[in-house]
DNA sequence: GCGATCAGCT
DNA sequence: CACAGCTGATCGC
C-alpha cells in the first residue's frame, strides 16, 4: 500500500514533485540550482539526507543546529528544500462550497454488481492518496500550476531514466516515457482506466491481465514482462522479481547504462528467498525505494505459514464441534488467497466465490486455486466474501440464505495485522469476536514485511540510500525511519 | 449522462 | 494503529 495518513506541514513543491527550492538568494537574486542538480544531489546522498544541507545550503541552518542535531537534521533539510510553512492560499476553492457529506449509509440494499464495474463490485473509484492526505498540502501532493491535477512526487521517478513506478494518477508526466506498475492494488494503479494513452505500462503477466480485464486498458499500451528475465528498455536493463505480496506483485530492478542500480520494492514482504536470488545476492544497490508500511518495532507478526496453520487449526476444531459451520474468509481484491486455499486443502472442500472474483482468481493461471473454486454457494461450506461484509449483521443476513445447511458461521478477517500489545507473535492469544452463532477472527496474515523482516532485508541489501515510499506524510515519520535505517546499517558494518 | 474525483469511514 | 479499499456526493465534460 502507499498512503499518507498524518498531517503534514504545508510545503511547496515544484511541478516535478520535488520540493521547490526557495533559497534566500543573497548572491544575485537568481536561483541557479537547476532541477536536475537538485535531483541528483538528492539521490547522490546516502541514508543521511542531512548531507544535503551542508553541500547545498549553509545559511538556513545556522542556529540551534548543534544541540537538537538529531531532531533538526531533516527539518533543516526540508527547510532547505523549501518545505517551509506557507499559507495554503491555493486551496481548492470549490471544496469549501461542497456540502458536507452526510455519509448516512445505513443499509444499502441496492445491488451494485450490475454495472460495468470492473471486478469485485467497484474497484476503481477512490483515491487514497487524495483523501487520506489532503492536508499534506502541496508537499507530497503537489499540484501542477493552477490545475487540480497533482504532480508526480519525486520518489515515483527513477532518476537517470524516463521511468516512473506506480504513477498513473498524474495524467501525462512530463519526461516519462515508460510507466511501471508494481502490482494490481488500487492505490498503485489508481488513474489507470480505459482511456489511458500516456505511455506503455510495464508489469508482470498477471498484473497485465488484470489491467486489461478489469480496467479495460487498451492492450497496445500493456507490456507484460516475465519474472526473472532481463529486458532492455530504453537502454536500461530491467528485471521484475517476485515480491511476495499479492499475485503478480513484483520488485523492480533497474540497471542503468552508467552502472547505477536501483531497486523499487513496490509493496513486498521481505523473505529469505529474496536473499538467495542471484540477481539480488551480489548486487550493489545505489538507491532502494522501500515499502515501509510496517517500519515500526511495534509491528511484530508471525510468518504466513504460522497464521495459515492457526487458521486451519481453528477451522478443524469448529467443524469437529459443529459440523454445520459455514466458514467465511474476507478478502478485498487480490491477495490473501492462501488463507482460503489452506482451509480448502485441509478440509477437502471447494471454495465458493462470486463470478467476478472467480474471473479474477482464474486469471492468475494458478491451477491449484482454479481447481478449488466452485460457483454455487450451496456446494461448499467455505466462502470468500468482501472483507467489508465481515460484520455480524451482514454475516447473519448472509447465512440466512444457507440456513438449511449451516447453523453457525466462522469468519476470518485477514486484516494484514491485528494489533494487540499482548498478542504479538502468539496466535493462540487471539480472541475471536463472537455473537450468537457467529464468530469472527481477525488474523494477522500480512503481505507486507514486519519490522524485523524489513531490518533483515535492509541489512542484507546494504543500499547506499533508502527512500521510504510509505508513511512519509510527516517529517517525524521520515526522520524516524531514516534513523532506523542508519542504525541497522551502522550496527551491521561496525 | 458518464467517468473521474471528492470527503468520510472502516 | 492502518490494510486496501467502499460509499454516496459532487465535479468536469
């Protein structure tokens, strides 16, 4: 995922998504720092971004620099970049006029699968970066000139190339001739639709199929790349690697002609397998664009295998005690298939999913999964439902349909993580939410790296520079993450 | 009228 | 908390 949640001080940026440089021009009034020199300075520096302060600007960081060093490093840096508090005079004037959204969605029984919605109900309509971070101000959400369109943020652009990653919601990006898509989740493909015409889209074969099937993008723009194969695109060697996230998700490795090497993780869950991958094992990485979703020590969760084992164990127990139990697994779009597949295999039952979901699941070309699907809910006690319907009321209503066959409902909500200080790694401490004959388990089946997995990956890769791509909405978060990276690499080296 | 985008919410 | 959206309202065309 990629989102910004916290508030951010208002910051100004240029049209490239780089923070705008508004240096006090005491020399001659003209700012001579060209955009690319700024960009290259940015990318040249290591994980210690503060080196930019010294090399580029000395005037704006003179006072109180020495005592609060740690705290002010990035603050000063961002100040240097023009990340100053500025008045947000450019507020979208129309937004103030909009009537407040009453959001009174009590019970909407209207059916919604009849329209041309691409896949599991409606899948492309909203935009997380937009609404979760509108107060980022123009910072990471820059707008181009007066228009309402945001500019592509700098960390989605691969320096030294004409490539961007997961940057479809910015219209035509100047200087971008190839658009990479790391995986098929809304917050990454947002902006892609039938009318896309801004350039070729490079992605894995599975993602390519989904882009065509679900978004109806013109196939002439879709360029599937096999995993683990080196392609040369505009003089840059590119390889997609398995990301261990959702089906079709990839890491993207860029080998520039000048020898520089960049790795973009998209969304991923770091694993030991990645460390033995021949293309990563002995590869010096200059810049790592890192999925930092759980880059905080409070996020400790078990391996996928442990969670699957737990889910299977619970399912078996329920069936044993209550043979007439309907098992429901929640899922949104793609991802977490293993949860219901594991139950299906353990209990020897088929998996029911609605037609649109089946279409998507079949498109993976994963025969084990395809073979386990069935199209009639009456034929199996294992159902996949949208995660939004995993609530007591909804499940109760749903089970009414099958009341002849089932007297109880056991539901699993693989929420990525279920936070509980005490639970931690110990799955057995997970308490289900039960009401009547409906039981809902939240299980920490994550498709992002845990804090420790992230640390291990970073220490393995030893990239010169790390650019986090998630939770970067506040300078406090950015500072915190950079200091983790520094510690991880310092302790490892010395 | 349609697709895209918005705020609010989970 | 924050996963990866969902929903209804509104905007631009």
